[in-house]
C-alpha cells in the first residue's frame, strides 16, 4: 500500500510511537492549518492536510497502535479506507458509515 511504501509516514509514525501527546499535536496542527485557510474552495494544501491526517491515522491502525482507538475519527477513517481498498461501498460499508 501507499502507507507501507512511504518513508516519511513511517518515520512520523515511529516518532509518535505511543505518545498520544505528539499525535494530538500533529493532528491539531493539521486542523489549525486547514481552518486558517482563507480560500473559498479547498486547495491542494487543504487536501494535503486532510490526506496526511487520515493516512497518519490509518498508518497507526496498520501498526495496531493503541493511539488509533482514542481518535474519534478512527471508525470513519477505517470504513472509508476499507471501501477505497475494496473499490466498493456496498451495503455493509454503508451500514458502518451510517452508524458513525
């Protein structure tokens, strides 16, 4: 997968390791950069912040890191990631997404 091939993502994930404080700092930085954008529409920068945040979370998921369970977006990110991986959003995935 893209995540397993990304050296940068691996490095950041290893820096976070089990530090919820560092993870929250990085997530809050992404959120702040996203919110402070003054553009009318989502630019590549904002898309990159969102993509990085979701890929970081799913990288923690892939590594079975306990921090992922504390993130309120984990279930949503996992369901969407699984649908993209399967190239399908069938009834099961729709049901999971509706429960979130």
